[in-house]
């Protein structure tokens, strides 16, 4: 079974406006709401690939029930811990005249100690976890060390663990040696303490993390593609140029694409191509719609795979 863990999920309320003007009423052209959060996005893309998975994490209040219902409508299983308060609602504004996209992310409900332990017990009792993905921000009340605990529990159950967080959460999570991490180039720069300007600098940083016990380091670099550093394998997957309509969820879709490749038993370099194609496919859709399998299959043959040593 594949499990995804999102500690601070959200309802993403997406609004389209022709042009944002000051000091006047801005009329909404269209609006939609989606279940959101990094690993929830992974769940949704895996479902698009017909991979059964279960979403875990915390939900609260009316918004939390709506989030669960939206996942259920999409055919995604969930087993959330219900907490007090209200699941956050994020606002994403799209200005149609310019293509500009603005995101306003809320904090989320505060998680109490007994609620945290309910999730820990749920993770301890997971049935035959094959892959566990962990992603997203922390809700109030939790410290970054929780990621280290979750990774340790998942690895104890012989699961491969994918960690997609940033900042102090990534630093703490690395102490438990997740199987895979996927920072973007800016998050990796923050982790190592200096700006990584070139792919060669990103490779050097990723190698250090790999040699320190993380089996696979994926680094998303926007239009430059996705870097993978694993034991003896270093590649960059470069997607084709497309008309980008949205960037929200592209990194999460890349994680799902890589996991999809792992589930199919593919070589790591092919999993990397899947990651690049999935992330790019998400940028084709407006709003916070995610990678569709048809778009993925169209883009995949166009993804170029380059060995790192061939670039030097």
C-alpha cells in the first residue's frame, strides 16, 4: 500500500479575475475549490495514474469534512485524524490579463499533543506500507522534529520514505535518513547555506547528502529540469518547453511521477523521466488542477535524459 502524509492540508480556493484593480470591486469570473497540500497532491496524481493509495494527516471542522468529501468524490481513500479548530483555506488568485498568480496561505489549526499521538499510533499500525510520502508545512503546535519521528516509524515498517519539506523541517527529517528527498534548487541552497547557481554546484550539494545516507536526492530546477543523484547514478531530466498555465502542484506531481515509476519497478533514470513529465504535465492545466495521465503520456517521450558527467 502507498500512504501519503500531509500534516497541514488545506482547501485551495482558486479565483480567476480579469485584472486586479485597487479601490474598486474586483468581479470574480470563476472560482473553484480543491483539496490541497503537498502529499494530498501526490495522492491525487497517483489516483490519476490508477494507483490505489491512502491519505493521512490532520483535518478539522467544516473545511476538513469538505476536504475529506472532495477526496472521496475523486476516489481517494483517506484516514485522517480529526482535530479541533478548522482546516485552513488558502486563496489562489489568477489575473487573466497578465497571467499573474498570487497565493495566500493560511496557518491551519493548532494540533494538541493527544491529537499528535493519535496520528503516531495510526502510522505505527500501517498495514504493509510500501512507500510513504511526507510533504508540506507544519501546523501550529508541532515542531520540525515530528518529521524525524514519522520517517523512523515508516522505515521501521520497511517502507521507502519520500520527504518533500523545506527549511528546518528538512534539516530535522534528514537526521532519520529518508530514502528520497525532493527539494527545489532554492530549498537545497537554504539547506547547504549558500546559493547554488549552477547545476554543477547542485550536483555537489546533492552528492554530499547522498553520501550521508539519503539513497536518492531529487532537485527540481524549473525549466532546467530535475536532477537526480543516487548511488552511482547522476542524471538530469529536461522536459520540453510548454505553455505554462499554472505552477502550483508541479513539484508534488514530480514526486508522484517518480513514485509511479518505482511502483512499476523501473530503473531510477526512467523514474526520473516520469517525474519530469508529471511535473510538466501539471503546468498545462489552469487553477490547481494536477497532472492528467493523457498529458503525462504526451510529454514523456519528449523528456531528455542527460548523464551529469556528459554535461561537464
